C-alpha cells in the first residue's frame, strides 16, 4: 500500500508536526508514504471568497502535481482540504469537462486521515497513549461533505490514558470559516466563545480535531482568554514517536 | 381651510422598515450589538435548542422523511420549470371558483391593487395574518403612507407580529417574530396600548391580546393572508398557523386578500401531502400545526361565513429572474425556519443583524437575489459555510453552496474590491509556483521575527487585526514540513 | 397594472438541470438508523387519535352511542357554566337531542343557520361551539372540518370552548391518506381545515400560551 501525503499549506507552514505524525502512523502500519514536493495548497482560500478563477488555477497545479505520482490513495490530515479536492474541485470545474474528469478521478482517491485508517486500513487501535480528558471537534466539511463522524472517536477511544468526553453544541461550527474569521471577526469570535463555553462545561483539558484550521482558531481564542487547554491534531496523539 | 375631522386614532401604525435599519454599515459591525446582548443570546439559544430537538424527534420518527425531502425538491423543480403553465392553471382554477386573480409585477403593483380594492369597499381596517411576502414589499407602511387618504388601519394579528408592529420593530425570526423581546418588554408595549399597567405574565398578556384583536377581526372589512402553498390544479390556497388568526381572517371579514409569491405553487393537490408533512415537523417540531387551512375560492353557496370575495395577488417582485439560473433552488424554500435554528451565525447575531425581511441562511441567499448584490453585499459573507443549513433544509436546498456562488457572482461583477482581487491573484500566482511558495514561507519566517512574543504573533494593524484583536495567532514554524521531509523524514 | 401576458413572459420556462445533492451529514431526519416508530400501520385509529389529541392538550373521549355523547356535552356545558351554546345545523347533532335538556337548564342554544340575525355576533358571544367533523386523523389528532351550509367556520373558532362529536368510523389513519382522499374525489369544498387541538402561541419568551385566538379548550367525542 502506497499513499501520497497531501499536507495542507497551514500544516506545512505552521503545524508540521501534524504531517510528521501522519507519516509515522502510516509507516507503523506498513504503508509506504511519498510526499509530492511540488504541492502547495488546495486553493480553498480563494474559492471561499468567491474567486473561482484563481481557485481553478491553483487546483490545476494540484492536479498536475498529484497526477504525476503513482500511489493507491492520497491521504490528507484535514477534513476541509480533503473536501476541497474531492468535493469542490468537480464543482468549480463543472463547465470544463476535461478538468472535471481529472478532478473526479483524483477525488475518488483522496481520503481524510481518520477515514483512511478506519475504513481503508481497517485499523482502530494504534496502541497509542496519551494522558488527558479530551473532547473531539468535528470540522464542518468533515461532518457534512464527508460524513466522517465516528472514525476519529473510534481511534481516540483506543488511546490508553485518554478519556473521551461528550460536550454540548457538538455540531456547531467553531467559527473559523477561512476568510470569514477576519471578515466577520466579532461573529467568528463569538462562535468560538460558544464552543469554548461548552468545552469548559465538559471539564475537558484537551481539545482534539482532524482539522488544524479549526484548532488554530479555537486555540487562538483559548489562549487569549487565559485557558491552558491542550490543543492537538489527531495525528499528534496517535504519533508513535511523539515527544521524541 | 375647512376644518377636518381629527385623524382617526389607530391602535397600530406600522413604522417598520425593511432593509438595513441601523445606521451601522456592515454585518459584522451590526452584529456587535446582538453579540453583547446576553438576554438575546440566551433567548435565541433556548429557542433554537427546543426547535431543533422537536424537529429531530418528529422528523426522525417519519420513516419516509428522506424520500419526502427528495420528492419535495423534485416537485418544486418541476413547478419552476413550468411556472408559467402552473400560474395560468392556478388563475383559471381560482376564477372558476369565483375568485379574482391579479398578477403583481412588484410590490407597488400589489399595494396599488389592495388600495383600489380598499377604496371600492370603503374598508377602514385590514386584519392580517402573518405574511412574509407582504413584509418584503412593506405593504403595511406603504398603504398607510402612500395612500393616507384611505385612513386604513392595518393590524397584524399573529401575537408576536402584532407586538412587533406596536413596537415599530420587524420580526427577528421566521417562526418566532419576537424572540428578541423579554416578557417585561412585551408587557410594557401592551400596557401602553391598554392604557393600564399589565403584568409581565404570559397568560394575562395573551388574554388582553385576544380581547383586543378580537375586536379587529370582527370589525375588519378585509382579511389578508399570505400563503404557504398554492395548488395549481384546484386553485387552493393553504395557510398554516397555530393561533387561529389565519382561519379567522378568512372566515369573518367579507373580503379575503391573499398575497402569494409565485414560487409557492405546487402542481397538484396530492403534492400537499409531502409539504404538509415536512413544513411544521421541520420548522417547529410539531407533527402538524393547530390550523392547516385549505381555501378554494370564496364561500360556497349557502355558507354564512367565509369571505364573499377572494382576491389572489400573485407576486413576482424579482422571483422570475431566478428561474432557470444556478440560483433557482432558492425559490424552493417553504419558509419553515429550520435553517435559522441550526445556523451558528444566526445563533450569535439574531435576525435583525441581517437587516432584511428574510434573515438567517435563507435570508443571506434570497436577499441579494431579490434585491441585488449592491444592497445586500455583506450577506453572502455572513457565513462560515458550515453547511448546517443545507443539512437541515427539508427541501434539500444547497444553501451554503448558493452562498459560495453568490460570493463568486460578486467577484464576477467587480464588487469584490481591488485589494481582494490583487491579493487573490497574488495568492494564485504563489500557489502555482512551488518556488514562489517556498520563498514566501521563508520570507514570512523572517518577517515575523520582530512580531513574535511568547509563541504568538503580537497584535497587528491591517486586515489581520480582525484576528489578532481577539485571538492569538501562531507563528510560522521554524521548519516547514517539506523541509523536515527533505532533511530526514523522507528516509524514515 | 401589470399586463398578464407580460407577467407570463417573464416567467416563461428557461431550461435548467438542477440536481438533488444533499450533504452527507448523518442527520437524524435523513438517515435511517434504527426502526422508526411512526408509520407502522395504525391498528386502532380512534385510540391513536385520542392519544395524539391529548398529547397536544385537547380532550378526547370515545363513547358507545349518541346518548353518551349527549351526556358528555351536557356535563361539559355544566362544568363550563356556559350560557350560550352555538351548534352546526346538521342532522347528527339534531339526533343527539341535546338542545332540549340544555334549554330546560336555562342555557341558550343557537343553531347556525339564517334564522340567526347576526350569526357571527352569536359566535362571538357563545361560550361553547359544537360541531361534527367530516373526518379525523389518527396520526396527528386532527379534526377535518369542511365549510358548507349549516357548517359555520366560526362556530369552531370564536367560542373559547369547542366540542366536536363524530362517529369513530370517520377516523382516518394518516395525513397523506386524508389529503389523497380529497385529491381523488375532486371538487374540494371552499374550505377544509385540519384542526388539531387548542389554539396556541409560543411567541412571548417561548412560553406556551393557550387559546390565543381560537378556542383553548378543545373536546372531541368519538361515537361508536
């Protein structure tokens, strides 16, 4: 089994430990990992702001890069970026049959990280260990476009030392929404506060997600409001060589 | 100058205005007031929670709900594809039953028709049951102002709508118009009408409202409703209420006027089965509302109540523009309000922040479509695109995708502004060039050095200040993933 | 006034292919997990009707015959201390023979027909409205009321207390079944109303208020 790693731009530049965790987990499971080095970004920021032409430009580059490799799957540690490629590339290429076909073909092979582990590799227990009381935040694209709800939770329940708690308003968006977070900052922050209130009520000391973008937004607000909640991507918790 | 009679004292004057009501520009700026209002937030949160729980229970218990949803979509799709034919059929059916039909191109047309009718009938009071279409065209206020010589009193009879009207406020939720008001506020408003102090007790306030509005039902010459659905096959108009005012205004006054958006049509009577099941289950968590009323023409021969005259006003007001376009699905809406209940943005801002008759996700979609992008420029951006609305919609309207398309439309129309266009062009160029992308990363790491403090970026002015005003911003990592890969991760 | 032809021209069909493409969210309404409760065929429609009516705050009773129905109505009038009862002009209610006993007890009984000088005014003053119903719907606890000569709409709407008496065999199972019945038969009456329980509103602070415009006290007697 050989997979190509699609590391979102903010994983590449801000949270590389997430990508590292993914690689280590996959290798532990005997999967060969390649990383197409010419990849940059899926184009979602332009797309979300309505700049479809610009998004198409970036998307074509993405398609070029990933079509140039041989792999069984493309694995992405972000529900939102996996959705962009698998779900919205055909959307923006709706009237361009050639590109649409390329994106549909590629799209079938793009899998979000937890989805890949549980549904492709059939693995739910990685023998991982992490002390803490955690809540899991499902990113909106992951929930609605990909329908991946239980997979991360199955994986977390098998992490020894980790207590997975329920929390209120679980299905509410965290308020990131890409450029929304700076275009409508008061609303975005209020939405984060709603989630943080639920987090406090749950008694969790750890926040986990499969989307670093959501985590960046929530962690930014948690820190600013004096919380010392640990904020981690699923891959960091499952990483067999974390802390070293 | 002859002496004139003093102006008739009206209980209610409609001072409500559609459109951006506050002087504050921008959705985010207007949201601040709502965000700071703890009472509003708690009211919206509680209402949403109850409505969602109710909806999940009764819709979840319907075994064929998924099929109903798809069927609802297809019925609406078929209706829009042949709307001219169905409108003709509807008009013929209504006229065959003795009703009158008027085709109103816009609000002005509709209001003029009502004014002429009121004049002919010598009407002084119009008793209204809730109709969003009439609010959209500001019927009440324009009748009062532009046709002041008619001295019409137009009374909203839905409890919440009446109270909002008295307060000069617009409703803030499709289903719960005065979600934003405390009971004390309601008591104050009704006390000033009663001329005595009423306690903030729901039962007492309701009793007063019932008594007061009863007088209007019995005195009104014209009863006015909207329509939840119109059946082309039979000419039937369907209204759905819980209070009973919808049935009262169509049973007591001698004239019944229906203002119906043209998109409310369904082809056949049996199609109602799908929609009646979906509407209240989705919107209020009820299996059915207290009054589901089917009106086909004026009263029958021998009936002693029911309207003697029925006037159906079919309102376009911009809807036809959407037919056959990528935005047509916005017309499939049945106004259940489910999207408002699940919207995380609406949860924080309430309805008034949207500054339009229609708020929440459907409001953000339909307002720019009916009123044009310039007037409602912010609304497509008042969303994090989470998709909860599309998930909740019982007709399967892809609301969050429509918001995206509206953003794209703004870009194509040149409304996005120069700074953004330049920025995203730059973004595209950077992301199409691995070399440029890597250089930007390295440059960013250099540039951030003086700004880093305790592991995060110190608050910045400019576009990112929106973020750093309230949230910490993480710095770029000392080594990118790609660098780590090349420096050793690649080989294990 | 907008020209009708001009109006239609604007509305004329433009070809469009839309696609029904729901999101994949595992929403409780759109995914089928576990056996849903409602649509198993309703074995005892009258019993289910009474359950649903109670659940929305109405009062229902099944009685064996028209004599027991009369007893129910008489005792309701007594309980409510009603002075004026307004009823539909229908043979079934004639046969119930409640008018006599009521008048003997000093209660005014008005019948909805053109003998009344101002029928709507009577309805506005009545303490109790009494009618039959064309059908009832078990699934939701709804009455199906048709308008027609002798079948005053406001009889069921203006008085604060309302009671309907109908044969139990008129209880249909579901809303779709009921709508289909009207769809198939054609000739929809000028007014049909599915009336379900007491009038209500949650407008003030999401607090339930009963009897806002329509009757707050709703009774249904199923006979047979």
